[in-house]
C-alpha cells in the first residue's frame, strides 16, 4: 500500500516525515497544498484532516496526523528501527524530540516576528534551547553518535531553517556551542536531508517570511516595509 503524504512545501513538520521515509527507502506519494489552501483548506482536505494541519499521512482510508506520530509509525512498519534499542535511551530520545518541537515553534515565531521585541524574545528562546542541547550532546556527530536516528530527522528541519536565517541576518546563534554546530552541520550535509525539501527552498522561505511581516522582511530579506 502506497503511503500518501499531504504537505505544504515549506513545512518543517512535513519535512521530518519525508526524511524518515527517505532514510527507510520507502515509496510514497506527496501532494502539496498551496499557502492559500493551507489557510482556507479545500473540501477534500477538510474531509481527511482532523485539524486542517499538515502533515497528514494517508494509510489506506486512515489518516495519521502529528509529525512525531507519523515518524514513529513509519519507523515501526519498516525495519531496522531508527530509535535506540535501549528503552531508557529511546524514551530520552522521545523527550528531546518533544523539546525540538517547541524550538521549531520558537524558530517560526522568530522568522515571522512582527516587531523587534517578539523577534528578540524568540531568538533568545532558540539560543537557550541550543545551549541546553549543548550540555547533553555527546561526541556526535549525530545525536546518538554515528548512527542516524529518528531524533536526527526530527531536528534537521530546524537546523536547515536556522542556517537560512543566520545566512541572512547573522546573530551568532551557534557561538560557544560546538557540539550543536557539529550536529547541525552533519545533518545539513546528509543526502536524505538535502533531498527532503523542494528545489529553491531558501529563496521561497525568505519570500514567505518577507510576506509574513514588514519587520521580518526587513530583517531577513532586506525588503522595505510595504506602504
Ligand atoms: N504539531 C504539528 C504541527 C503541524 C503544523 O503546525 N503544520 C503547519 C504547517 S508547517 C500547518 O498545518 N498550519 C496550518 C494551520 O495551523 O492551520 C505536527 O507536528 O504535525
């Protein structure tokens, strides 16, 4: 049965599912909603998506939602597992995956902030989060060492977007965080991560940000405020 993923081309949560599918070398179909369709979902999407968010994964007539759950499902149906075998390590990986979701939300708010205070607050949240990760990471290069794990798929979209943002407006996010910086670099260089996004992601992402708010447009896209 072919798995069917519903996506929005810039969505980091969908990207986590795609990386997992690519790591597992599984066949899948992907359908993209436009930004307008994500804001105002067409009836066919309303019919299958319980909360109108992407990703959803169609498995026959069943709809799975929530990216972490989709990743776990994909991991369970195709061996070998990308989770550590030790239950305690697996639980810890899941806990830090949850932490990564919060960081992804801070990153989104930072990228689209409408004013300086919101921007600074969310940048600070990201920096604190990365500092926290620095204290728990080992010798790497990946989260659990040399083996790629589900948690790596989970964080790669965050690091890819931070790279784009820092490239446009450098704030030294990785300063004094060599372990996080090494982890982020290893993930960005991985083929499954590179192949998990649409062509021209950086440009389209910056374009999206520029339309999200005048402040963010000025910060990351060097555009003048509208009016
Ligand atoms: N917790 C969800 C978050 C998914 C999410 O927020 N997706 C965004 C696109 S990146 C979305 O569908 N937004 C539309 C909306 O919130 O109505 C997950 O991990 O799957």
